[in-house]
């Protein structure tokens, strides 16, 4: 059944049409990829789904709830987590502290109880730390917990951002170009981790330019061009779609052969 439903979504920036009546669904327990050339509207679509700004047309429904018009923190509380194309970490905080930040949507104690350091708050903080350590172990960075995030390699920072998103206990995980800047081994590791995330019951929607990764892990693919949907289906169908080959896959095949 659909966990995410996007209905006739549109976005204009002045005279520029970034998205033009895009509709699709993401079924629960699947990995769906969104592909297309630069400027196709992929990140704009993510921004609308995650509530960074409202659409000018259409609506988004998540797990049966219309989320159009909700704030990002409200959508996150419903179970939607996101990573960004440009890694966004608190570089002077430790790796563990960065993960703990992701748990704030699942904590119960407010400012007063935190200031008074009551027993309930202390128990919750211990549980938060333990959960954050578990997330770091999941991405093979348990030994980096006490290091400043700024001391990590770029690939490790991407894994920390992934762990922070998972710390919110999402039902849907939005990954914005997660393989950007990664080497081949790191990309292979990422593919395995995304599959593990899906197998743990988290539905995944990703924007990605690495076609080898997309074709390897995706159950379903949506192709965008100039803000419109031009094809949707399983990887084998998308690979052979004439429109997708003409506007997007052709350039990747040429790059691979040159």
C-alpha cells in the first residue's frame, strides 16, 4: 500500500516552473529513486515533501495524513526523515552528539525538566545516548563516537548524517544524492546499508545521479525532465525507455564508455 502519495504537485518561482503537476506513489517497504538531469526538479520535490516550503499546486499525503502546509518539524514528527545533498553536520560537536540531535523529535521532556535534571530526564538522556551509539554501530562508526564530526572523512560524514536521520525512527527516509562525493567502495557500502534500512521496515525515497547505484537497489524509478514526469516503473523498464535514454541515460552511457 502507498505510504507516500504525491498528487499533481506543482511549484513556481516567479515565471519559472520548477515542478508541473507531478504525481506518484511510494509503496511501503520499497526503495524508489527519482532521476533526471540537473534542473529537473528533484530537490524541489524533496523540499515540498519535507515541508521546507509549500507547493503552489497539489498536495502530499503521508501515511494517510495530508502534510501539505505543515512545518518540517511537524512532518518529521509524523515519521519523515531527510538527508541533504550538501552534508550538514555540527562540525565542532562530537559524532555522538550529532546523532543525539536527531533524537529530539522522540524525546518527551521539555526545557524545564532538562534544566532541573530530574530523574526522568536523566533516564531519557541515558537512553538517548545508547540509541545514538546503536545508530553509529549500524553505520560502522561506533569507534568515532567521541571525535569531532569535522575530523571525519567526507564519506564518514555522509554516514553520520544517515545515522542522524535514522535516529528519528522514520517510516520514510528521503536521501538527497547520498552517493555524491563517495568513492566506489563507499558507494558499494552505501548500497548495502540502504538495503538494510529497507529490510528493517523503513521505506526509502532517493534522488541520485549514480545510475549503477540506482539500478542496483531500486524497486521503482521516477524520471523527471524540466519539472514533469516522463517515465515511471521498475529499473529494467526505465533503462529501455526511449524518452529517458534521450534526455538522461544517454549521457551517462556516453560518459561510461569514454
